[in-house]
C-alpha cells in the first residue's frame, strides 16, 4: 500500500505472480543432482520466484517437497496452494520474525527431502537453513566471513601472488562451508540468460582473495528449443 503522512492508504501496488511451465529447464542437470543445494540470487523483479514455482513442481514429482512461503508469493494467499507447485506442500509463515522457527518445525515434523524457501538472508534464517542442511534436507548462503592473521611468510607469498600489492597481515576468509553449493544468478530483463556458479565455496574464496572465478552462462534460444553454453571470468 502507498500511504500519505496521515497513514491513509492512497494507492496500491499490485504484484502479479507468474507461472511458466518448463522455465527451469536451463538447470535441469543441476536439479537432478541430489546432493546440491541451490541459491537463486538476484535483484527484485528478475524472476526468482517464478523459477522457484517451477522448481518446486518438478522436484515434487520425485521428492517430498515442502515450500516455506514467507509472503505467500510462491503458492498464493488461499489455504489451498496454487497448482503451480504440483505435489509440494506449502507452509505459511505467520510473520517474518517467525520464519526461522517455521523452517525448523518443517524439518522436525514433516520429514522433507527438499525445502524451498522464498526469502532468506537474516542471520536467524541462515542458521535455520544450516540446521536443515545438517539434518539431510536439500535446500534451495555461502559460509560466513572472518578475519585471520597471516604469518610473515604467508603474507609475503600472498603479496607476490597479487603482483606486489601492499603487504596485508590481516585478511578475510570464508569462515565455514557454504549452505548452498550452487548459485544461480539472475538479472532483471535477462530472463533467458542465467549465470551458474557451480562451486560457491571456490567463488567466495576467489572474491575474498581478489581473484577471478569462473561462471557458466546459459542462454535459451528464442524458440525455446535449444540452449547455448559459454563461460566467463568474473
């Protein structure tokens, strides 16, 4: 809602959810890997939720899938979830601050093989996601960052690697294993071009060490019958 200074509603923003069957075909091989947790990353309006609907439907044909629907954007606002999620079960979240608790309850009470979460990013949700992963649930963040102090020898070696950059004794490094092994990066307006980071741990390490990492660019042709694959360094 759009409100004025008196807190009166003077306008509405209507968001229309879309369901495109077959939209997840660009990552069919990734979905087929049972041990890979996937993070869909992108700004608002780039198509993340649209893709998640189709991913939920496809995976529910094979696995016990539970959707933690934070804002009821994945499966709609009614008690009966929209048919776009297929056989997946939808768990509503009473309020945003209770999402982490709902995630843990799903694992404890509903024995999911796959959890689909629409919104995640707050610290308690990250920890809840880590708990889910430790219990063997496949979920659709990248380990925390910590500062470490290098020895003189290691610091000099790092300086030589960085072409004589300034000597740094304190550097940032990944503090733990990522929750998600694969990152699918989406960009607004590029609905048929996705960037796949197949090893999130290596990518985070490369970013922290100020080096390049490799990503695979997958593009769907205009007729939707073929895909183009290429790689690029970021």
